[in-house]
C-alpha cells in the first residue's frame, strides 16, 4: 500500500512538473496588442488612484522611497504582462495579486499605458562607470554565454519591444532583488528562462555593480 | 551531324566553348540532383506554419518541451527557440556520430543560425518552423550563431552546442 | 547637337549615381573600421546599422539605377541616332527617382530605417523609407518605357534592319529590370507600405521574402548588363579591334533576359517556407544563367585577342601585352574580367543547392557580392564614365593617368577587401554584425582578416575620391574634346540579316512569362492557399 502511494504520488508530482504549463499566459498576439492600442491612459490614471498604486510606486510611478519599485516609463506591453502574470499567479506576490485580482484585461491595459506615459526616474549622476561593469553592459561575457545587457535592454537601458523592460532609473535595491529572484528560480515569468539563465551566470558582486550602473538617483532622506 | 549553332556562331572554337558551357551547367545541375536524391541532401524545406506570437503557448515549442530528446531509434531531436537575442535553451549537448534533427521557431523576428565547421544551418522565419538534420562527426564545443540581422542586439545572439562522446549521452 | 543625344539627362543621372557612390564609400570605411574592434571609440550598433543600411541603399539602388539609366539614355540616342522618345517624361522619371532617394534618405540617416538594403520584415522602417524606395523604382520604369519606345520607333523607321547591338542589350536590360522589379514593388506596395502605415496589422514574412527574391537575383543583371554592353560595344574599338561575334552577344543578352528572373529561390535555399522541389528547379536555372556570362567571357576576350593581334601581338599570349593598356576602358575591362572569374566561382558555390548551407548568411556572401558587384560591375561603370565624360562635356578627360591609377587602386583595394572577407565567411563569421562578442577562439581567428579589410576599405575610398575628382575636373578642363562620337565596335563578320528572334523581344518576353509562372506561380500562390500566420511590426 505504501509503495503504491509512493508510486502514485511520484507520478503525480512528475506530471505536475513535466507539464508545468507555460511560465506566463501572456502572448503579444493581435488581441493583446489591440487591447493596448485601445487602452485609455485617463482611465488608467483613475484606476491607479482608486487602487492606491502610489503607496508603493509613487504618485506618478516614481517612488520617494528607494526601497520601492519605480514603474514610470516602462513599456505598456511590459507592465501589462506583469499585471496579468500577477493575476494568473505566474508571478508570485500576495500584494500585487490582491491588487490585480479584480481587474479585467482592459483595465490592466489602461493602467499599463498610463504608467508607461509617465516620466521615468533618471539614472544617478554618479553611476558606476567601472570598466568591468561597462564591459558586462555593452559586451557581455562570452565565456559564460552572457550576452551584453544592452543587447536586449537597449544601449540607453530604456528597454526593447514588448517584454524587455527598461532598467535605467530603477532603484538599485529592487534591481538586486529582481536578479536574485531570477537566479534562485523564485521569479519564473521570463518566458524561455531568458533572465534566469543570465542571473544564474552573474555573481553577486556583478549584480550589485550592475544595479549601481542602471540605478536611479536615491532621493535625499527627508528630515 | 551539323552543329545547330553554326547559323549564329561563325567561330568553331566559340561553338565548342558554348557546348562546354552548356555541358558544365547541365553536369553540375545533374550532380547536385544526384547527391540531393541519393544522400537525401536538401536545404531546410519543411513548409510548416506556426503562430510565432503565441510560441510559448504552443505544444511543440512550450518551455518544458525544449531541448534535447533521444528517439527510440537512437537519433536525437533538438527543439530550440530563437528569440531576441538568444537561442533557448542556451546550452545543448548532443552525442557524436548520431543523426540530430533540429526543430526551430522564432518568437519574434527573422533569425538565421549556423554552427561554424558543421553542416547545421537554417533560416528561422516567424510564422514557420525550421527543420534541419545533420550528424556531428567530431566532439567538441561549438557555437550556434545568429546570422540574420534581427535588430541592434544581433551581434550578441548566440548559444552553445557541445558534442559529446556517445557513451556520455546528451542533454540540455 | 549635344542636346539631341540627351547629354543632359545622361550627366544628371550619372552624377547622382557617383555622388551617392562617394558618400557610401565613406560609410564603407566607417563600417569596416567599426567592426574590426580596433577603434572602440567609434563602436555603436545604432550608427553601424544605420550606416550599413544607407551604404547598401546608396550603392545597390542609387549608384546603380542612376548610372544605368544615364548610360542607357546616351546609348539609345547615340546608337540609334535618334532623339529621346519623350524628353519631359524622361526628366519626370529622373525627378521621381531623386525624390524617392531624398525621401528615403531622411529615415535612413536618422536611424529610422536601419533595416538594411534588403528590408526584410518584420523589422520595420518608417513608412517614408518604403515610399521613397517605391518612387525610385517607379521613376526608373519611365526609363524602361523610353528604351522600349525608342527601339520600337527605330525598328518602324528601319524595317528589316538590325537593331544596333548596344541598343539591343540596353533594351533587353530595360525589359529585364521592369519584369524583375515587379517582385519588390509588389512587396512594398501591397505589404510593407500598408503595414508600416498601420492599414494592415501583419505581414506574412514568407511571402515578403519570396516576392523580394523575385527581384533579388535579376537586379544584379540589371546592374551587370550595362557593363557587358560596354564590353561588347565600346571595348573592342577602344582596344583597336573588332567585336568577335555580334550574334553571340545577342544570344547572351537573350539568355540573361530569359534566365535571370525565374531563379530567385536560390536566395531562399535556407528558408523553410519553400519546398525543396521548387528550390531545385530554380537551381537548374541558376546554373543555366552562368552560360551567357561564360559566352560573354569568351567573346570579349576573343575580341581583345583580335585587337591585340591587329596591333602586332603574336602567339598564344603575345596579344595581351600588345593591347593598349593605357586606355582606361581596356584596363578596366581586363581587371573586371579577373574579378568576374573569382566572383563567378564564388557564385557557383552559392548556387549549389544544399552546399549553400556552408556559406549562407556568412561573410562569404558579403565578400562575394562586393567582389562581383563592387568589383566587376562598378569598375566598368568607372570605365563608362571615363569614356563618356569627354563626349558628354565636350572637354578632355582631366587626367588619363589618374584614371588608370584609380582603376588599379580599385582592383587592388577590392582584392584586399574581399579575399579576407571570403575567408571570414568560411571561418564561420556571421553576416550583418557590428561587433564580435563570441568565443575568443573564433574572434582570434577572424581578427587578421578584419584588419586586412580595413586597409582594403581605405584604398577603395582613396580610389573613389580620385574618380569623382577626375570627373569633376573634366567639366572645367581647358582642352576641348575633339572626338564627340561614341565609337561602337564593328563585328569581325558583319551580319547581313539578323533573324527576328535576335532582333526583338516579343517572343522572349512570352517565354519569360511562361517560365515565371512555372517557377514562381506555386511558390507565391501557396501563401494564399494555406493558412499562414502574419507578423506584427518589430522595431530594431
């Protein structure tokens, strides 16, 4: 009996892992792109206000608190994907799940275009300009199959089509948190493990250095 | 038998040259045809469509279906996705001297892939599945390089192919 | 009167071509230097790919179209001794084409059309790029119409007479260009322009590439045939001899007209959306199209032998030394034939069906077409310019010595540029990259070739500057040119009556139509018969 239980649960576990399902249900097909095209930033602004997004993301997507997450100026397609992934629980965050649980696709698109239209935070004036970090950003490291960050995220760090997010102007702490999440398989909505491969090849020091290259200026402490 | 070219070509040497040129063209075409049929040597021509905008939601190119699988007859099937800017999964291992069939699809734009010093090469066209088969006669580390302009990050687009001895098996 | 010969049209068109050429030459040096990795300060994918796109458009579409059109008008008027059919229309065509270029230049130079000269979707340029390209082509169709009309009018006025060979070749080229440009024009008009304007959401990339392939091979013959016209009709007399065979020249032009277009799938060997059988069919035609070039090689070299022997050369090779190498046309042709031999062999590799996989989309391909086009074809454009400028301007060529030096520098520079380029391809370097962030093993192997290419590029730029300088100075040359006649070659054996099939194109056009339907009918129709998935626009 015990053996049967063991075998059955083993099979169940196996199939659940083997048929884990896609890491994200979001596809940038015509329906999704149509949704984003017809989205209304004004409606998005209302939703952001009623949803109290400012608590963690600042009034216009840039927070005063360097421990928060800046989302201003991210591409609408990227924001939409993250919201939907939170809703589908393909990106694990209790708070964000609660915020997105009752939104429909159009509303998420509206929010996405509103935040996308906001001005992003600027990169710190004293950003890390160490040759080693610049090499990673613009050339990558062929020995580890690490491609240049700039290849997907743009030479200006402002991101690329659909789901390559802007990195410039993100708070360093969140940057480090995100790459750590990817490297530990805690965040898995990077379809085809594109970021997991990268994060797992980077060292902790490199992640910190990159965070200080892309990072937003940390606002002055309030008295 | 009179040379049919005589009416338009005076010089016997030139007539001979024209026949040689025609023969050259025909011989080369025939040789290529012979080798194509006898050795089943064709460029990738499988004409299969797929929705590239929903690639990860398809069955064949779902995330957990990518990589290297061994068929019952010992041949190997490698399923890869080309997406800006890499081939996924980025590191694959196949056994030496074994027929390998690559199945590739693009998740975004036009890509191309070739592995220097081998016969593995194909275009990867959005909306279509690419299939190319070959055997790797030498173990070693190889690179899959993207060879079609796919955007500003095209230079960075490449991944690793390792050909291992047969006993070691293959995996990704 | 010079005006009756359309000298103005010829000069205007050809100057546009050569100015575009010079601008593109500077970009070429930037590109080869950027990619070598030796000058980190200039490395920038954005700049590189904008440069490559502009360089490709200028060299492949502007230099060529305008020089071919200008040379064509002058050939038509001087060989037929007839006025341009409709001069205002001809100038309208010129204006259309130039507007197209200027329109496309804006997105190209601002990085909004970095889609390369092949502009394969789904990478998308700003709509004005595609509209500009369409205008350039439509403007050139005016020239096609002019050539056909002028030949028709001449034949009506000279019933039963043989159309002068230079015009026969030029008109064959005009018809060829019209037929082949329909492919890219369809792609641009029905797919790319509506798609870039947002009128349609998606394009089928397979259909777009197939339509482009329709144009992609024969366009090189559109560029090459004028070089052959010069070799057949200007070179023999310049060398002091006669044309070995007028009839075989016509056979060559006819074969080029028939076989150039229906073979485009050899550019799609590696694309999975076309079945192997169709690719094989196109392969057979591709080997056939080598035959007219082999014929041309024979006839042109035989003509040179005639000239050499007439000048006292003896024995198997003695005639070579006896040729007037001091004549730029002769030197250019000799160098062109050498480059044609190397480039032609490379082309045969590319054509070889499954073997194409070894070099597809590697730097071998780029090396190949620079050698054969920038080498063979463009050096003949220089020769044509040196020959015609004195007659067009009424002034002597500024410096024959400078011209000869320029031609030799072009040849040497081209070999230094393209031979390492072929090696890079065989060593696996992919095409269309702006840097080499790959395994050090590969990069180290490639590096010496990259350095050599930079040197080649610099030599070519110097040569390009020499050309434009020489032509510019000719305009203001104090010495007048006394010989204003274009001296067309006479055949060794005069032909009393040319069979109609070798004096007109009606039948051959019909043959091309049938051949096109057979070879491209299903490959295009399949996209409408099966369910395909289109792709939305992608930014670079």
